[in-house]
């Protein structure tokens, strides 16, 4: 049960971010027991056109695509078509003869033999892969080859051949590092299913859940409902560790006009989807309902329970991460689709043990709280997501409004 006066603080908080030009606009949807408890939208989806940020605004959800891909893979697990301990080379032969950088390597050729990562290691970011925006030799090599799975980079199979030619950052299982592993799994889904990732998503997840406005490209007729993307950085909006802030805190980075998302050629399972807040709520509610949504069942309840538990030996911090992550690392574990709260005190953000969450590069965020039967989704369009502590602030506001 919520105190309405305290819920109203959410509106004031959102509007303050707009007034301070931190975000151009945003929306927040809170559902409890399957019913809407709160919704608010404010600001603009496009500073250029003056279009308001509304309920039907389409946004780049980036890494909030990862849970969708994880669910897609687990549907194949449930059908006995794959198992999580299988090496990825069983499906993608280019990953058969792997090398990993030796500890403290100073050059890319300082390597040792390594086993191919398993599907489980790819799901949990313990595979040895990385992202171009992380520190280290492998990220630098990925950056030089532009291996970040942007929407206009062509077929997955071609990108993965280039990726497989690079050494892993470490031996699979040795550390946790945020990576393109979920993009690799997107290609595994294509190989096993015989469909493109777009087709598989459509037939197995999006259509069953009636997510009509979610896809890898802006839907036909969307027009200026597709929000523009902004950044406070003077350079690349994806440079997560950059301190190079420009004079304009809302610099246009990707307009709704001429965006590569208008004609997507790369189906990125790690970060390629566009969605509306109500569409994504259908997916999040399916997880909250342990696999069921819109009158159909995508996964068995026990499978969802398995996905939502911590799959690391401890919290993320205990696995020596050297990378950016969408969430705190102390007191936070990792499941098969996102982060799992192990100890709210160590996370230093109000929450419940077992809360499941993940976010995206453009500062979008969602979480599911089974103890309080909550689904919460926040949408905005500012990259990088590390620009402001909005996720921690938002979760604290929601918990402050709960009185029973």
C-alpha cells in the first residue's frame, strides 16, 4: 500500500531533473499486484521539435534488451535444444580454439590457451569477453574494430567472426566483466532456431505478450514518437568512463530523424531493442508472474525462479570486476538476466532481498520486487547511464512511499 502524498514526490523528483536540464524528459510506471499504482511523464522527448515525453514515447532500451534475450535462450533450454554448460563452440565453431590474455598482459599477443566459454558464462558475464568502453587490452582492441553491435553493423555472424579472432580478457569463469556475451547468445539462438533473432523475438516473446511496439527498428508510422538521445559528454555518448563534459548538458547525439534505428541491420541481443513503457511493463510483469503473461506462458515458474537466483559464488564485487556495470556491485549478485539484491545494506539502496533489476545505457531502468509484488519501469534518453544517481534515488522514493 502506498501513501499518495509520498508517491507525489516522484513527480516532483522527475520534474526537477527536467528543470535542471539533467534529462530532457522521462516517464515512470509503477505497478503493484498487477495494477497500476503510479504513472507520470514530464519534459520533452525531443528538444528540437518540442514533442512532450509521453506514455507512448518510444525509447532505446539498450541493455534492457539483455533480459529479453535471456528469456529467449531459456525457452530453448526448456525445450531441450540447448543446455547451459554447453561450450559456445558447439553452436559457433569460430569460438573453438580460444586464447586468453595472460595475467598482467601488456600486449594482445601475450596469451595462453583457453576453453570456449559456456552458455552459462556468457549469460553471467564471466566468459572473458568484454565491451569496448571497459578498461584493458581487449576492450581497446574491440574499440579499434568497432565491435559494439550498433544497429547498422550488419549480420551478427560477421561481427562474431571478428570477435572470436580476439583473445579473451581472462580465463572463462575467473572474473566478472560486463560484456557482449549476450550478443553472442543472440547468434546462438539464431543458429539453434533457424530464425533471425528478430523473427524469434517476434514469434516467441513479443507477439505472445502483445508487445506490438517493441522491436529492433522504430515501428512503421512511429514518426516523432521515437525520442531523441542526448548526452552531457563533449565526445562519444557511449564513453562511460569519460570525464569530458561539454558546455551543453543535453547535446543531441541521435535524433529521431535519420537514426540508425530506423533501418536496423544488426539484431543486438545485448542492446538493440526499442520499446514503450507499457510494452516493457508486459515483459517485466511476465517475469513477476513467474513466466506467464497475456494469457499465455513463456517459461515455467521453476525456470524463472532459477533465472532470478544469484549464479555467482558471491556478490559481483567479490569477482574482481574491472568493468562498468549498470548496477552497484557490493551486495549485488547476478542471475541469468540481470542483477539480484543479496544484501540491501551493502548495496546502499533501499530494497528487498531478491529484487531483480537491470538498466540501459540511455539511463532507462526497471526492477521487480517479489516481496512487495512490484514492477517498476523508468524511461528517459540520456547516455551514459552513469551521468546521475537517478536509479538509487528513484528506488529510495518508491520505498519511502510504501506504508504497508
